[in-house]
C-alpha cells in the first residue's frame, strides 16, 4: 500500500455497517459514516445489501464533499461479496475511486 494513500476501512456486523477513511500517516480519521448515523435513511434492516448500497452512495458523496476522491480499499479480512460488494459498487458508481 502506498504510504500517501488514504485507506477506506469497512467493518460489518450483524446489525450495522461502519466505514471510514483513514489517513495512516497522520493517524487521523477523515470521514466516517455508519448505518446508525442520523443522515442515513430510515430502513427496517440496516445490515442487508440494500442498506450497504445506500451507505455506499451516501459515503461517496460525503467523501467527495471532503475533497477525497481516491482511496485504497481495506476490506478488513472480509470476502468480497454480498454486502461488501454492494457497498463498493455503490461507492464507485457515485465517484469514489479504488
């Protein structure tokens, strides 16, 4: 991984999904969002593929507003399918590059 690259880290649990962009050089979180956030749309199930898509779209727009367009994707040891793939596809479709 490039030392200057920002890292998009995702963590999923049985009820919620959490994502953040981390600057490892400064050891600082630049953008963070989860399905528990106030700006996340109200959904009955906050941990399925539909919620992951909505989170990806919202997270990409929030990151771009913060001036971040390119990141390195850290899937945190999870397999690239299901909710993780739905989030990544939605984030890419809305302008985030990784």
